[in-house]
C-alpha cells in the first residue's frame, strides 16, 4: 500500500500500517526564485556558524561505533557463557547496536553526541548492563568520563569514546537470539518488553519513521540544523531542563515540512516560527494519525488523567506513541513562546533585507543581564576518596541536573515573574574553595519581582529553596545516589545575586564575551525599555483623547477597531521589551530588551502565501479532535 504525499510515496509499514500526515498540506507550491536565493545564503551561513564534520571525522565515528558493536557482542557472548549457556547458544545469541536521533538523521555537527542502543537477547539483563559491561567500558583505554544513571526513566550510560560522546542505552528482548537482520520497525518486536526496553527501542523506531514522513529531506536537514543552533544560542535546548531536546526539534521541524512539502528551507524556517508561536498548546503536535497495534501498550491519550497535565505534547510517531516533551512546564513553555515570537520577528526582518545577514537570529540570549535578580545553584562534592572523586561528582551532578527544573516550580508561588532557568553549565561561582579540587558546576536562574503580587518590603525565599533541596535529597536517597556514607560529601548550594552586576566575571566570560560586552547589552536593554514606556504613555494619551475628555464621542466600533490596532502594534513591540507573555511590565532591571530592533510589517516582507496564515490553527483543532477520539481519521 502506497499513498502519495507531496510527490513522495509513503509505504505501508510491517503490520499494514499506512503512513500519512495527520492533516493535508497547507500549500504544495514550490520555491520562488527569492526563496532559492535566501536558502542559498542560509546554507552558506550555516556552513560557517555550525560546520559539519569532515569526511575523516565522520569515518572516526563509524570506527567508534564498530568498536562498540564488537565490545557489545563479545560481552553478550561472555554473559551467556557465564550463565551456563552452551557455546552454540552463546554464539547464536548475537546482539546488535543501533543509532537514533539527530546523528541517525544525518546531522553531522561537530561535537554532537551519538545516541546508541544496545539490543540483547533474554539471557542478558539490564543488571548485567550496569554491572559487567559498565566495568568493561570503565577499563577501556579509549573511554573517559563514564557516568551511569540507572534510576532514569530510560536508564543510560554516558561516556566519551576517543573524545566522542556516547549515550548508551539498553534493551533486552524476550528471545534467544538478536541476529543482524532483526527489524526494529516491526511492532511485534515490542511484545513482552519491560518499560525501560520499550522506551529505549522507541528511539530508533521514531527516527526511522521521521525519515519516512519528511517529504523533502534535504530541506528538512538544513532547517533542523538552524533550529538546533537557534535553540542552543537562545538557551532553550535541553530536554531535562524542560526545554527542547533533539527529538522535539526533529518532530517539530518535520511537522512544518509536512505543511509545506515543496517549500525551500528559508521559507520553512519562517513557517517554523510562525506556526509554533501561534500554536494553541496543549493541542498535541504529531506527524501521523494515532495508531494502536493492539499489543496492549499504552499510547498517549489526553483522556488519561496524568496526560491532562502535559502542557506541550509533542508526540512520537512510532507505536506506542509517547509525549517526547513531558519535562516541559508552564514556565518553560512561556520562555519558549517568547523566544519563538522574537525568532519570528527576526527571521521576517532578515528575509525582508534579502537574507544577507542571519546573525540576528542566532545571537546569544541577553538573559545574563536582563533580569533584576539571580540565583546560582552550585553542585560539587568534598572529602571523597581520590579514586572515587570523578565518578561521585559526575553521578551527583547528573542527578541534580535532572531535578533542577523543579526549582522554578518551587519558587513560582512567590511574588515573582519571568522565572527562567538557563541550561548553561558554568564553573563554580562562589564555592570553589569548598569543593574538592575546586571542581564542580553552577547553573543560574533569573527572575524579577512581581510588584502586583508583592506584599510588604521584603521577599523571603529561603523556605522555598530549602523545600526544594529537601525534595531533591529525598529523591536521591530513594534512587540510591545518597546514603549514610556519602551524605555529607555531596553538596548543593544556592547563591543569590541582587543584580547582574554582582555576578562574577566568569559568568560573562562564558556567555557574553566579558563584562564590558555585558554592560553594552544592558545599556541597550535599558534604552529600549525607556522607548517602550514612552510609547505606552503616548498610547494612553491617545486613548484618553479618543474617549472624550474634550466631549467628542466617536462610534464605539471605530474606537474599538482603532484601539485593537494600536494594541496589536504595542504587543508586537513588547515581544522584545523584557515583558513576559502574560503582559506584566517588568521593572528597569527585568526581562530581555530588543526594542532597538526594527519590526517589519507583513506588507514589507516579500514572502508568499501570507493568506494561508489563518489555516494554521484549524489544523491544530483537527489534531486535537483526532487525539481525543484516539482513532485514525479517514483520509483527506
């Protein structure tokens, strides 16, 4: 069975599942000459801003994967023999290594990690994986910085192999052999799996389906590289911190490509920001209609109670469908919405200028000087035996990083606004003297005072921070990370800064290019806010005049239309003034300031298909209806 999708044949998967997009494309138009020129300039920019690996570097990754595959199959063989299996059974047991994620899709960025999945037969368990295989890897001469996280929802061992970062996951299949020809796309491969193995196999299965569901793969790859770079530069690339992760970016870009299957990458990038800045979450985004293979596995369903609290569902296309953005919260979603609005303004301005300079889209976030107050969370250990220090520090750091987003939720009930945790790992800011060997890391959270909710003159945060610390320590004890022996060795310390000026130079050296650069950015933010206040005063004066202090009464419809137009212009300008998406005006030390950037009106941008903009949200409503019914709709 084959259906046509934007000129690409969509085959039936094993089990007779026919792949097709959730909704019809918005436009099948091909690129204009302007689109082609802009895309060429975008590709030239990305070649410099985010260079791809050389052929030699790519071949090195292939050699590393081959070495890992050999280590894994030899280990499977030895485990089988150790458990009393015959030599024949041990030889037949096999074991295979697969890749998934952005590397599997061909995003060959320098320094990126490789998501690697080890699949073994029933004789080899996850306990063996975290025991004997972990020891083998630790002793390997090419392996450094090894850390294991057995308590994660998807248990993982992460390490550097010859300076290439590897995320190693494990799945054990209820069968006696895992031969080279095994097809992970078969839904039947999921029968009898535990939850950890099911989630592990979801990675390569999702990646394979994304490849099949994207209509123009070359355009998809260029846009994906742009989105990844943008998210990293703007401080919203980290799934464990509640922002976008690799699989989220893959699905979102693929979704936009489905809406415009023949468009050039420059237009697709603009559409990415437009569609997502207007998306009505928690309407789910998905690449293909809901599908149930009938194996009894739970697919994501908004009617299930715990799923009702998901604020930003981005669903994986493989069975069973899962929400790939469960860690997102209302607070991180607000940050991402702000960045999407700002990103869309910048892309439109860049295209209006002929796509000559793409730097504005990828400029670093001014988070570090935009808020009125900051808190640094410092993670380190002390008094650990020298031979255990590195492993204990990595384990403790990884655990805290996986929980740190909860700090925002603990502080949210206080009279604060614009809470934002930046997923940028910094060296210790104030505790290097207490930390063993001076080693550790720090993460920074910025916020502003919500004067509308503030009561009294003082703000007390200690109780909320201590509640968060207690919850983290309880979770660490439950996971076995903290015990009686090491309780006093592992430290989580919070440092408060009443202004960006109080933060040490190392913060700005690692983020904005030094304190002088930070001062210049801060100066632009303050100037932009003054301009915003002047605009608001002028609008208030105009409103007073229109409402008739001089006795003049206009028709109410005319007044409403005039004020709505003014309000829309004001809201557009506020996207860069350091205001939160709820419209609260921050103080002089709050938020991000970008008013100095010119705003380009729709009519000034030589892009096609503006009339299709109003078609975006009906798609969202259709998807919401399909997800609620949890059944595949008829073909359109």
